[in-house]
């Protein structure tokens, strides 16, 4: 089952922040982790990740630094900041609430006035 | 003969004209493209096939440009506004375009003259002429500079899209 573009876009930030909360990462590595995690269901266009990362950096939720890959190429790594961790917690809470509400509705817990 | 480095460089530069405005972003994009190419190479594809598949994975260049536009600097946004204005001029009748040009010029001229008139009738009257020249410069110099950049980028885009 493929996910809608809107859902992919909405979930991108919490997913990126969550991945970075486990350790520093770079673009390709983040994409691979999302691919593995979703078993290929989450289809991101690779190039779309970078504008999101740059926006997160602009908002000071993540910070970046340059390193060197095993191949010798220059590589940009991203690290989660404290404000990013705070944002992640808030987003996790929102998604958790949404999940709970959907489950309640699925179980027939609809209030009828 | 296919040259991977040249192809990667050319592809990234084609993105650079439409969206990226910083060298470090270009380096980041190149690193990613090489990673994807290397992955497809391990699956047995030739360099050219791997490159072609990797660029597909990167996504549509137009869509990437839209996404990146959200992060653009003020200067870049101005160039885009300038470009949109140019597009509007191209699509509209020459009469309307000329009328718009005249309107903008007259509005700016009125603004400058009005500011000078206010100064002349204040205690700073001796500075009125200097301020008028300054306002003309402020209006003319940066707009000419930014229009020149917008023109340059438009020409570059046309050249790369051919």
C-alpha cells in the first residue's frame, strides 16, 4: 500500500527528528533508514529531503557540520539540537493523540448528541 | 564515452540554477547522488544506467525547485518576483505592460518628489536636494543590479533548458 503525498509530507519532520534523536546522520543515511523502517512503503523523492533538512536547520531544530566519508568525499552531517528534541516530543504527542482518536473511532467510540 | 563525474556535476549544476544558491548545498547533493549511483553499481548496473536511475530517485527537478524556493534568500525571491513580472509582461499586451511600467515609474517619481517637498518645508531644507539624489540612487542602483541578476539567471535557465 502506498501512502498519500500529504501524509508523507506531514510525517517527514517527526521522522527526520526521530531518526536524528538516535544519532547524527546525513541525507542518504536518513532516506535509507526511512526506507528500511517502512519496508519500502514510504517513498520519498531523495531530493525532497534536503529542503526539509535546511528548513529544520533554519528553525534551529538541527545543526550541521562537515565530515569526510569513507570514500574521501565531503559529507554534511546533521545533529539534533535541544530545541529539536523538544519539538520531537511535541510532535510525537500529537501523532500519538491522533492515533488514539482514530483507534477510539474504529472501536465505535463515537459520541452521539 | 560516459563520464560519471561530469554527468553528476552537470546535473547538480542544472539544479543549482533553478534552486540551489550555495556551493555547500551543491556538495551535499553531489555526495547523495554518488551514494545512490554506488548502490545501483553494486546491483550490477553500468555507470550510465546507475546515474540515470539515481537522478530518477532524486525527483522531478521542477518540484525540487519549488521546495527549495521556500528556503530562498530575499535576493533570490526578488529575482523570482522580477521574473514573474517579466512573464506577466510577456503574456500581457504591450499596451498594458507599457502602462504598468509608466505607473511604477510615476509612483516612484511622485514618492521621491513628495519626500523632497516635505524636506524643503521643514527645518532640514538645505538637505532636500541631497536627499532627492540619494533617493534616486536608492531607487535606481539596487533595482538595476537585481534586474541584471534576474536577467542573467533567466538567460542561464534558457541555456540549460535547451
